[in-house]
């Protein structure tokens, strides 16, 4: 159990659970792929001191600016990169930042994005239909809403929003085009779909548009594969999701990478020769406590999954000397700073 030190008055989603899942240790090296306001990053840096290092990645330049101020006192231990986490491996190689002890992906929107003016992420604030994490991206939500065919629009809303009224909403959008603001779109959906329950009728459509604009699901699948390659022995992969589409991808990926055989059930004998690279840490998904949900209602849908990197001689070590080192690493833990250099050389050799 990690002894958690206080970091700030603002508490990110599942903070204690995240630090425990990452098994944050002094001298550890970590990557926060979704930096946001820097809440998780600050906690990781504080609990990995002395000697801890963190690389923070975010596609949103405003998030980088905000996190830079928050993490000012850790400036000698932190590297901030304005890029999309789909380029995780390229970024890590560029900055010679691997292997690592832990990688975190918190896939929720930050308060900066939800409450920031002019971003268009929330139907609660009137703004241009943008929804780009990075303003350098070409396609906006307005482009999709105003130029996509009715059939394609319905498909996106159904697939990425799991919205059963997708066809009615798409039909209404096409009839009312052009639609340029979040308020226009929200009012249109409210007229098209009667509100039932606590969920606003525009919630799922906004989710679908945001996912489509930023290619979130495709990028997530690619990033998970890269993350495993960057983890060292006993390194942890921790992912926090907020809707079933993301969670399904993460769950299936971790389960697949933890199995010795991934052959179809119809195959009588294993033919895949698949070598498991992960071990599931929490087979039962971790969710926020009722106390946290009461303090931060946005956390209510969060789900945390963790897996640990499994390293074998054939997987990561090139010779007998390196194999003998794995015995030392397993018995004493490779998280100690004194072992970092030799571990790094072993992975380079592999």
C-alpha cells in the first residue's frame, strides 16, 4: 500500500486507487499519457520522490500550460510533451524515456476542457462546435455535423454514443443545417428526443462527436499496444475509463495479453504460441467510493483496470548474464534507483 502524501486541494478521479495501482515507488519512472490539469502527475511525482521522474503527455496545449504551472516545483523531474498519446512510443524513443515503471491513461475530460470557453465539449456551455483536443487538428465537430451524410451521422451517433435515437437525431440535424454552436445542437436534440431519467438527451450525441473528432477509440487501441512495449519488468499499466466503449477495449486488451492461448474456442489444440505479456492485478474493476462520487459527481462512471508487465528471458533478456539479473530483479525489485542503469542496458541489448 502506498503512503499517499497530500498534493493539493483538488483531488483527481480515483487518486488513491491510481497510486496504489501504479505501485508508485521512490526513484520510479512514470508516464502520464493524459496529463490534463496535472493532478495525477503531481501525486505521482510527490510519492515517487526522491528520484522519481515523470513524462506528461497531452494533445491539448492549454492543458500543458496549466500543468506546467502546477508542476513547477518538480521541474527538474518532469518532462511535458504536447502531443497525442497515440504517438507514445515515438515520444518515448525521442526523449530516451524507457523502460518505465508505470503508465497511466485517464480517459476522462478535464475540468479545463468541460468548463473552458470556446471548446464546445459540453452542452451546458454555449460555444462553437469544435471539440478538438488540439486546435491544430483539421476536422471539428461542426465539420462532421454539417457535412456528413444522414446515414453516416446516424452510424457515428449509434456506434460512438450508443444512442438508440440516432436515426431521429441525425434526420433532425440534416434538416436544420447549418448548426454552428453547442446551444443550437442541444436545443435541436431536446426537441427531437424527450428527456427521460437523469441523463440529458444530448449527452450521448456529444460523446459520439467528441470521439469521432479525436479518433479516441482507434488511438486507444494503438496506444495500449505501445504502452506494454515500454513497460519494464513488473511495470504497471493503469487505465481509467468513463464509458462502456473504452472500458470494453481496455478489458479485452488486458485479458488477451494475460492469456497463454488466444486461439478461437473451436480450435481443439493451441496453434497461436501466444506468450502472455501482462498479469491482471485487479480482476474486478475498481470504481469510485460513494464518498468520492458525492464530492465529485463526474467520477460516478469511472472504472479503473490494472495489469502488470510479465518479463521472461526470451522476451526481454538477450543472454545468460541478463537472465541472472532477472533473478535479482524479481527478488529485490527493480524499482530501486541503483538498479535503473543496468535494467536499461539489458533492455537496450534485447
